[in-house]
């Protein structure tokens, strides 16, 4: 199926970059008994004001006493582990050249997204969870992106590696969705394996 759209919206981690899971690392490292969604609320869902309050809120919320170790994980180890997908730049270049509006919606933590700040010139809208204090699959993140892009929901397609956080909520607001499943996590869903396959899946609305 080929989708006719004006805008293409991407997830960041696991879609444009390699997949990482800082919340799972924190849970394992500190032996936390709190469920992952609650950890994510603190890591990615709190509005980042300054480094001291950011890490203090996480440590207090999760009962972590070794803040320096927490900083190592989120400021260095997880940042170093995630890299841009090799075809990402060429795909973004091609989309931009062909007249598509581009958006980014990410459940992000400040130090992780900062590494890829150089990508901002590609995007007409960037909705980052740590800047607005909400997480996907919140519909408001998708609606805000559409508004900033100046397109209707059915004129945009969402590209993401999570059906639950990217594709389902995008389709719920009326967008189209293309799942990228490099690891074979969604064998029952239609998907692509590489970003460059996306170029054959969409067509610009003139």
C-alpha cells in the first residue's frame, strides 16, 4: 500500500537511532520493584528544568541513593550506546528534497535527545516529552505536532518502532502509520525493516 501524504512524522529512539531502554537498565541496576511505565514518567515524562532537580526527582521517586551512578547511566552509558541509523540522513534528505514536511515525536530524556540535536534542521515540528511533560501514547503529542506542521491528520504518516506508543495512537487521531520492525517483534503486523523502504511506501500530495 502506498500512502499519499504531505507530512512524515518520526519517532526518535529505535526508529531513527538504534534501540535503547534506559528505564530497563535503571530497574536492573538498582533492583527497583517499580513498573517500567512509572520509571519512564520520571526519566522521560518530567519537564526538564535543570540537571540537579531532574536527577533529584528521579532518585527520590525511585528510592535511588546513588545519584552519581544514575547520572553515569543517563548522561553517558545510554547516550554512548545509541547511534543514528546509517540510512537515516539519506532518507530525511530525500523526504525534505521532495517537499514533505517532517515532524518528530519522542519519549526522550534530555541527555539522549541532546546527542541528536543536529537533526533539528530537518524537522518542522519537534515534540519531545521532557520538554512538555507528557508521554506517548498521549494523543495531545500527535495533535500538537499536526498543528505545528499545518496538516490534517489524514495528510500525515507516523513512522515508529512501537505499535503501542507510535502507530496505534497515531492512527487513533486519524494519521496513517508505518511500523518499522527490525527485530521481528510484531510478526502479526505489516511493517518495514529499514528506513529506506519508507520511500516506496509514501507519495506526496500535490
